[in-house]
C-alpha cells in the first residue's frame, strides 16, 4: 500500500491491480526458483514476485539509477535483500551476461524492446519456464489499425513480440486483456 501511494504520488509506473492479481496466481502455481525481472522501477513487482515464491532467488534490472536506489530501499524494507539482487543499467547490455537458467521471467520495461530482451535470454530459459510480459496491448493500440505516429514503432515491436511468442512454436501463449494486456508464455524448450 505504501509503495502504491509512493508510485502514484511520484508518477512511477507499477503493475496494475488486475494484472498483479494474475501475476500472483501464475507465480503461486509455478513456484519458481530463479526469477528474472526486466524493469524494476521502484521494486514493487520484485517484492510481489519474491513474496509469492518464498524459495526463489530473483534478479531484477532497472535502467534508471534513481529508481534503482529507491527499489533497493523498498526491497530492503521488505526483508528481501538476501534473495533479490538488483542490477542497475541497460537490460539490453546486462541480459547477455547473465547465466540463468531462469524458470520465471517478468518483462515490464521498454515496450519496444520486449522481443530483443526475450531473444537475449532464450538460451537461459528452462523448459517449462513462464514468461509474463505486461502492457502488451499498449492502450488498446496493438489491436487497433489506427495508431498515432509517435507510437507506431512501439506498436510494431509489440506486435512482433506477440507474433514470436504465439507462432514460433517455442511457447504456448495466452494474451489476456487484463490491465494494459498481459501475455503469459510457457516455454517448450
């Protein structure tokens, strides 16, 4: 609650209530042991994920250094500092350096980079891993043919991400119209 108020007051985007409930259900069902989160913001979803998977270790990445500091504070206050490692920097540069294997991935960062992020960790996913991507319907524009010019690249890239997880044969995917769109993909290996 405190984090939600802080995020609202400071215009920090965090996962919405409906999407967070679904994320909790998926994490509780999977009970992952090694979680990767791309896009920590202030640590809200990292805390959510870690609290629902008490055996898991979690790596979270945040590009904005100020937000990364805020996330570290919130994670520490939640008593999760021992299980949650925060890496500050560009996910595109950090992901190739990670070892894995990951059995759960939550993507909630630069919307136009989702497919790039996923391809950089494909070889680090365990068979059966769950990849959850938030905001994949981007204000309804992904399903709409009329897109304002300033959003065309993001929408094109989100469509490419969805096409990959739906048609590559490597995932079983459900796209849910929850919040701003939630894609839940099960990695076949």
